[in-house]
C-alpha cells in the first residue's frame, strides 16, 4: 500500500494503478463508481435526487480537502 506524503522534503511514491490512486486519495468505491458513470454520462447528476447530489458533493469535498 502506498502512503501519500505531503512533506516537501520527503520522497513521494507514485500510485502504480488507478485503484491505488483512489485509495491514496480517499475515494470510496461508491464515489469511484459515480465518477466513472459521470464521466461517461454527465447528465446523470441532474437525474439524481437532491439528497444524493449533496452526499456526492460532500464526499468530493472531503477528498479535495485531503489533497490540498
């Protein structure tokens, strides 16, 4: 398992596979599935209930906050 290190003075290990990147980034399997579907069909976002859209948004915000 790779460990993501944000320290500028330390060597970083690059993910070797998409699944490893998702794990490092904290992307859950459910969010991974949504991202894959969304890339293929962006209109699915508008067809989701508002509650589900907000849940996805919260998960993505959590992932982005870990990466910044």
